C-alpha cells in the first residue's frame, strides 16, 4: 500500500527516494522482512560429465562478528530439477568453520542436476547483539559453490539472487523472498561467445518463485542476427540447463556472438554459464 | 594502438570500468570482455563506446591505450597481453583498468570538452568480463565492475572480506589477488592488509601481512603460506583499514589447464539493513580483527 502511494501518487519521482528514507524502517519493509533473520539463495548442482558439486558452507557470521562466539548449526535441502525435494542434511558449524557438502554423497546418480539451498542458523550471540533485532537485520548468505571435475579441477561461483527468508533463528518454516509476481526480465550477458574459446557451454537458469516460468535462450551473432534459440519451462524451485554444443557454436563460423535470455522470473535471477573445454576442464561464471 | 592524450575527466573514465590484475608473471594470459549492450536490456539503447585500457606498473600510469570501439549488439575480448606488448610494456605492466567511455566524449585521441550528460548511475551493472587462461588450455572468467566510489578521495574506506574459494591440490595453484584502485586522481594510498586462513574446523593455520601498493595488486600463492595437511578446502578472512580492496580468487589446474576465477562480496552484500547499521557491523569487525 505504501509503495503504491509513493510510486503512483502525485509525489515527484525525484522526491520518492528521499521520502522513502524518511519513513520508519518497519514501514519501508514488506511484512516478511520486519523482524530479523536470514535470506538464502537457491543454487544449481550437477553430477554428470564427471562433475561433482561441492558446497563449502562457510560460517559467514564469524566474518561479520569475529568477536562473538558464532558456532552454530545448519540445514541443507536438495531438490531435483523440477523442484521436488530429494533429501535434507543437518550439520554443525564451528566458529570460523566450514561444512563441506559433496552432492555425490547425498544424491544417487539417477538424478543428474537440480537445485539446493542451505540455511545457517543465526548464532545466539548474534541474535542477542543490540543492533540486530532493533535494526531489523536480515543476513543474506552470499554463498559460493564449487564444481569439481574429475576430483581435481574446480570452478567456483557465487549465488546471484535471493530465495528463502527465515525469521529469527528458525530453521523450519520460510517464506519466499519474491512473494509477488514480477514482470519477466531479460538479460544480455556481457560474455562474448568467441569461437575456439570453448568446446561447449551450458546456460543455467533457476526459478526462485512459486510459479512455473518459461525462459528462452538465444544465441546471436554480433550485429544482432539470431543464430539459435531454445525455450524451456522451469518448475518452481527447479532449474534448466540449456546446452550450446559444438554444432551450435559452429553456426557462428568465425564470428563472435553473444547470448540473450528472456523470461527470467526474478529481478536478479541472472543465468550462469558453464564452459567445457577440449582438455576436459570446466569453468563457470555468473552473468 | 594509439594512446589517449590530453586532459582526462575521471568521472567519465569511471562511468563503466573494471580494474584487472595482469597475471602474466603467474603464467596466465589476461583478457577483458566488453560490449556496448546494457545487460538489463533496458537502458542506453544504441549507445557505442570507446574502449580504453589504462596500464600501470609500480603504481605509475604507463598510458591509456585506445583499444577501439564497441557498439550495441557487439561483444568481444581484448587480449590484454597483446595490447600491452604492442606498447613494449609486457615486462613491467602488472595492473590495468578497462574503461568504456560513451563515444561522444572522445574525439580521435582526446576527451572532448562538452557538458557531461551521464553519471555512473546510468551505467550500473555495466561490468567487464575478466578472463584468465593458460597457454593452449582452458579459460576461466568472472564479471565485475569498479565498485562505486571505490577509494574515493575524502572517504574513509576499510576492507573486510571472508570467503571459501581456496582449493589445495597437487595439480592446482590457488591464488588470492587483492586489487588497490581508486576512482580519484592522485590516489597513492598503499594498503596494509592482514590475511588469515582457516581449516574446515575453524582453526587459523596461517596469518600473513600483505602490502598492496596503490594502483596495483598483490598476488598470494596460497600453497606458499599453508602448512602441509590433508584438507583441500580452506576459507579466508582479510581486513585492511584506510583503504578498500577488491579480492579475486584464481585457481589454476596445471594438468587440465582449467581456471576458476571469482570475486568475493563485500560485507554489505551479506546485510539487508540500513547503511548506518551495516557500517557499524563492518567497522566493529575490522577493528576486532585488526586488534584496535
């Protein structure tokens, strides 16, 4: 309601940020962000092509509060590519510690890719810190995930968006960060698709909403010509992996190209790119 | 390629830019991927840019190379080693910044004296693809931009970073690279940073002081400072008072030629809170770790 009044009313556009800043924090925040707690990301995992997915889950509270005892615990949820839950795991997390999760130890090889998330409980000493409840602080875990090829070569990537909101120190119920439907977004990754620089690449897209979405990935030649297009439907909490293989890359001939992804369901839910090389190596990057 | 001449407008220079460590000394080739497109596909339609490469050695600007132009629906990689070699700087260059300047502000080899119609806000998320590779091997890349107001004159910045992107393996070299750059002219502040490495169990196994000169970077090869052990994965915490740094993790598998490149987030990215609260949490953490 307040957003509506500020954004749609007679208030001049340039005054809106100032006006918003003058409001008490509780009025600026939506309902599920008015206490304190944590906000987590949804990540992509895969177990195909000799790749294992490793999540080194870091106790990030120790970095933010090095003077407090931040030993805590966590929980991890694994979903298949359609968003159906496969398994969960609970773990302890020491101060300045990291809990290492190998997806190959949790998921059988019937599943080759999917999504997962984890929640690190706000440590008791942090929850008691004077700034946290009064400042309505929500901790956003900007976790990093590692894809390990042939048990020796790694590629790290960080999460790009937000998924679940947990209140206080709760480890059970959560709500979605994106509770309302937002218009589908497009993204044009800066990444130049340059012939000879990779053998294949996978475009990874996640759905962080509770609605199905339809996304498309288009490979363009520099100048704008459309060379190849794929469309996919992604279930809530699910993901899609769109492969641009050798034969598709050959369509560029000697030209450089670029990708465009349409239909992204959340504001910052940009795709990630995983590249495969002739040597067997991989790399990954967020867009 | 020619060099930019005359007076430089620092505001225009940093509308869309990214500082980059040149990793030739570690046996890596360095590239920068640029485009004229807005990644969000909503702003600046049809705009084209002049691509500049500011190259530094020992905190001194060697020159600003005019690499070319990049327009809408155009993406390409700049071979930074080749650009640097063409100027004869390959043995000394250690650091560079890739800039995209809207074409109307540059005529041939110098800035045009016209009113500036743009600010950085018009180009948020205009990031550069920073890519490293081993000769005849694979490539790894990451996208980032110069953080807004990075080490701006008059500010009192500090640096706190914590992440887990360290991987120890006989076939691999794991590096942490810290970039010390500023959007202000005449920046000279050397950063004295502390780096701590932790095991999975949270035990600090290594502590190191790092000096990062202004307009340069410092590269730490992690296996040089770790005691022998059986773990593959480690985490780190790094702090510095008085200047901000941009931390990059690079892991090179020499057998497969694989490269992993990723940046780390500043603490404010972990905190959904008002700025005064964020600032206080960060300041208290930096002071605690620095023993102040």
